[in-house]
C-alpha cells in the first residue's frame, strides 16, 4: 500500500447505459475507457469456480415449471425455482421460491455430482485459456486474481438464505459435506491454474452482509467456512513458486461489512469491497479504523443521482484523504443506477481524473 499513489480509474458496472443510449449520449459502440477516463486492464480474472452460483457441470436443465399469467415459475441453471415476469429475466430482482438442497438425499442425488472436479467436460478448453493468460502476463505483467463463489453465497444458492440458517443447526454434517465439496473443486481448479501462472489474489464473492450486518453469525462463519478457506489458502501459498509473493484475499461482502471485517481478518483477508454507503459503510471512517486493509467501492450510488453539487461535495470529502492514505480504488458501491444522468456521471468522472 503506497500513500499518495495514483488512483486506479475503474467502475463497478452500469445499469444506466441503456438510458444514456436512448437519450442520445451513447450510440453503443463507444469506448467507455476513452469517454470516462478509465485505466486499461491491470488484472486478469481466472474463472471456473462460479460467481453467484456454484460451477455446476453439467448445469441443471432450465425449464418452465408453471405459467402464472403475468409471471412464470422457472427452474434455472442452478436448480432453483425462480419467479420471473413473463418474458423478462434481467433488470429486476426475481423471487426465489425453492432451492435444490433440502436434505442428504437431494444433495447427493441432484447436486453433489454436478460439483465433482472429475465431471466430464470440467476442464474442456482450460489448458488453452490458461496458456493464453500466461502469455498475456509475460507481455504485460498483469496481476492475476482467482475468482470464486464464496462459501456463504454457495450455501445460500443451494439451500436458500432462510434454509441455511436452520441447516447449520439441524444438519451440520450436511453443511460440512457441502463445504468439503466446495473446497475440493476449488482446490483442483486453482491447482490447475497455478501450473501456468502465479496468483496475486483470491477473490471470494461472498455477499454475506445486508443493510444491518451479516446474514449469518460470526461463529457460524468460523465453524462452517473458515476451515475450508484456511486449507485452500494454505494450499495456494504452498504451490506458489515465489514464496515471497503476497496473496491478497478479497472478500466481496455487500451490505454493512463493518461487523465482519475483523472476523475475516482472522484468515488473512486484507481486501474488502464494495462498502455500500446506504448500509452505513463510510470508507473515510473505516480507513481510520483499518489503516492496512485494501478497499474498493464506497462511492454512494445515491449521490451520483443527486446532481453535480452533491457529487462535488462527496468527492471533496472522500478523495483527498483516501488518496493520501493509499490502498483505495474508488468505484460506485454497486452498478451506476439507471437514474444517474449522463452529464452528472461525466462530472463525477472529470473530478476523479484529477486524482
């Protein structure tokens, strides 16, 4: 972490692009990097371990289960029963009606075999992909992050957010078996990648917090997630050819991460995102409390929609301090909302280019 280092210019993502196109500000083929002053690629992200859902091989068959007039109940690729608006799959939060794992029988019959490292087709194309990444690293010295669905998000996608809260008490051995399966797949895929390249970061898409704190108790995090995280991290480090190279552990928490930062620091996590301001996360205050962690996020999506004066005040409050402290990548604390005006976002980006 370097104090007063140049700020990496990035963005989390956009929900606003279609509006900006409809309003005539974008045509659709523009380079956003040029328009908004974003930096070029600095990191390569390795996949193969899921994101918001596990990496099923094969995936569940997607099928219509029930026509409900304006809505339709669908089995998705992760085996969940999901209620959508008819004919629409994106742009809103659907209702998750059911999840594939209810007990040992459904776990072993329907799910576990889909997560086997030895599933047919699991490694198809991966040798070529890894070799391509290896060549890019030699040419550009990119950093490399292995991305993976985190243990909590994985369990939640299999059992449901309410179901997992009961299962950790009613069927703890089943939860451990699911996490053991998570670990075995993650360890095999990462070991494969490490044959071709070094790793700089393990990114865990955890989404473990909501607007008032964690969705599962810290003691449950320690009991059901940490043993597998600790072994995975130890194995990654043991396989690194350069034993002096630091492995960053990034936790994508969502929500109010303040209660879980010290918990995840117990396993060596030193990088957190996205610091959602509406959930009480203020990167300035958290930097004062945790001067050594890396931080990404923390730009209030609501303020980006509140006009130029509000944006200017917020950037003046955050950026001089955070740049002086170092270790911060400022991006919207989730995708830029549809209601953000193009000219206001451009004003924000022009301010950020000064840092």
